[in-house]
């Protein structure tokens, strides 16, 4: 089945790539189509969703424990870097951003958050840009909140503070070139 290093205990926070941070609320054994399956039951409070994940599928879907402190630091450092804005069509960029968010990789999610961030004095975002920014920043905030044992609004404010502190210097440079 699974190795103990990969196992999750009831009460653990886990990251499910397509849904973000959830909590293991129970382990179940169920018979489905004549087969006995051991399932993790995950609860995603924000979406008010419960998900059952077969223990033997955890690795293939990319479910993982919360990121390490080192990965979190790397993700927060990513927010301070210069945004990378590609000059490709929006539909292509939107697909790339969605793929990064759904990868569950905290640093990739931070890249999307940084690249789509707009300070209050910057031009308005399109509706779809705003939606993707909010999805990425929310996903990042939920993992940060779980790691720092705080709530999502507090974690989101920390992310926005970092972005607001570092973004202006990049926009000022962009205007002078």
C-alpha cells in the first residue's frame, strides 16, 4: 500500500493539487465494486467540500503534506521578485497560470500571484486576470495560514503587504524604460 513516510494522520493538513489545503478528518475502509479500499476523507472548509481519496492514489494525484519552511520562504521570496509578464496571448497565459495553480507547487502559485498582482495605482485588471489572481493568492494564503497557524485573511494580508512593498519599484523602473 503506502509507506509510512507518505501516510497522513487524522487532523493533518494536506495539499490536494486541484483544491488546495484540506484536512484529513477520517480514514475509512469501504467496499467499492467488490474491492476493499482504504480512503482518506478530506474536508475543504472554504469550498464546503468533502473528498474521499484512495490511499493507493495519493502519490499519483500529488497529494502532499504542507510545504516545508524552506519552500514557504522560497515562495514568499518569489513575491518580492520582478513580475515576469509574457507577451503571449491572454488565453495561453491563462492556461499556464491555471496549470501552475493546479500543480499544487507553492512556488509556482506564488509566481502567478506575483505576476498578476496590481497595486492600487496600477491599471485595472480584466475580470479573468482578477479571477486567476484571486484563486492563486487564496491558495497561497490558505497554505500559509495552515503553516503559521493563523487564518486565511491574516495570511492574505501578509502576502498583499509583501506585494505592495516590492511591486512599486518594478513599476517605476518599467515606466522609465
